[in-house]
C-alpha cells in the first residue's frame, strides 16, 4: 500500500504543470506551484502532521507542533521545476520525505527527536534570477535584493511571493521556521549517468560541486535594422557573441570545469530592431573551489575587457557532506539488501546550502535512466524510486527513534 502511495502521488504531481511536450513546468509562485503546495499540505494533514508555511512559501510538516528552538531532523527537497523539465527532479524527494515522516509517525508515534518534512518553495531559479531562495531563507543566507527581482513579464518576486503566501494561509498557518537543524537528509534522482551504468541501486553523496551563476549584460543603441549602416552600429548582440566566444575559448581549457550559457535575452527582442541590451546567463561548476574561483576570475576579466557588466546570481561553494550521515546511509542501504556506492554531485542542491549553514547534511541518490534530467525524458525505474524511499525511511527511523 505504501509503495502504491508513492507512485500514485508522483504521477498526480506530474499533472500539475504538465506541458504539451511531455515535461513539467512548475515555476515558483505560478498557479501550478500553488496547487502543488496545497496538495502537499493535504497529504501531510492526512498523516496527522503539523504543517505551517514560512514567508517564502516553503511548507513544513512536523511530528510535533512544538519544534520552535528545538533540534529537528529535516528531510525534503524543492517543489519547483525548470521550464519543461522532468517529472522527478525535486518532487521525488518532496513526496518521499513527507510519506516517510507520516508513515513513521503513524506506526511508531512521536519520535525521540522531532522529524520535519519540507517542501522548499524554490531551488531552480527558472523564473527569477535567483536560486535556492527557499533553503537560503531558512538558513539566513538570503540576500534581500532577491525581493526586487522581476520575471520576464515584469512581475516582482516580492509581490508574487506575497500573493501566494496569502493563498497558502487559507490551508495552513504562517509561521517562522526557528527550529535548529540537527540533520538534513535529501533524497534525489542522480541526474547523471554514474548509477545508471553501475550495479549499485543507491549512492551516498560525498561532495557537491561549487557553483557560480552570472547574469552578464552587454549594451548597445537600438535603431532600425534596415536604415542604420553597419559601420555606425552599436549592437549589443554582436558584443554578446564576441563575449561568449571569448568565454568558451578560455574556459574550455580548464580541466574538469563544467560551464553552460543556457539563456540569452535580447531587448527589445524584435527582429527588425538592433538590440540595445542582451542578458546572458553563465553557469560554471567544479568540485574544487580553487578551480572554480580561477574560472570566475577569468570570466570577470573577459567581461571587463569588452565593457560588459555582470551580477552574481548564484554563489555556492564546493561542499562536503557529513561523514557520519554518509555512514548512516550506507548502513541503511545494506540493511535494505541494496547495493550502494559513493559519488559526488555535479548538480547543486538544497543540501549544499543547508550544509554551508553548518548543519550536518547528506544526500541519497537513485539512478536516472540514461543519465537524463531537466528534460521531459527524465525517468527512473519504479524499483529504484521505491528503494530510495525505503532507505530514506530507515535512516529517519534510526536517527529519530533509536538515538
């Protein structure tokens, strides 16, 4: 019955933001995000968990309504997706954790150490140029500049946030997450192909790569595309192309570095008008913080040399996971008669933000078929999804009931 519950709910959440291309778009504070958070509250309430919502729209579901200033074992992931993304990224950990906490609470009663499931409001940065805003708010690492950000329609982060939190107030109380994080455990699909090519069912994450994301801007002068002579143009797009070529040529020489220019926005974005501004999103990652810092320095030198500007929208340092929690995951994997291994994560996660707040954190990975993620083809075998949830539940039981 419990196995059926997980798969049923994952398929139900897949419909909240389903796209015509088979993917899911559930960006922070959009209509489907709101429906999904409300659904999460209903699931938690069915298990008798105490729910509340913070000012960012993150939902917490705890085994006690008295966790203020107490150490708690926190587990969960993020509710949002990338645009036309996969059906498991984030939501797998969200659903698995609230089911694990709820099922343990129903079967064993109040734990020695409170358990709290969490559905973070945002992690992906797919609507506003800011990432991890849910976990950064929880751990007091959020820059207030986030509240002034605008999406492509001109809607501000702060107004959209206020509107959705007001909606959520109808189904759950608004509260302050002032508990202490004793441990944080996040279950997630790997998103790469290491486990898919391995005999292992489960991986415990040893480290998460450092990540810097820049919003780079080139500027020009808008004018008519047909009447303005080529020799007199100040073309922001041409500057952007030159800049991107230099970035590719420079960074591809750095071993192990992963970098991506995945978003380009021209203004006014009209076919017969010379662009007056171009925004470029650059994502750079490495497991060695020194290499990441060197890459960032090279990029900023290139930006300055061509007269462009930039804003750092994500800056997360390379982060080791807690060794004792890693050992706990390995023991639980063996107890479930599954094959486990260790690996590092090339993707950023809320666990990284929480670990950087000095709270012991760990991640559990299950395989991604063909190493595919962030696209509609993202998938994981049902056996692996259920296995990951069993390992998570055993870890939570040992930490909360047996300590």
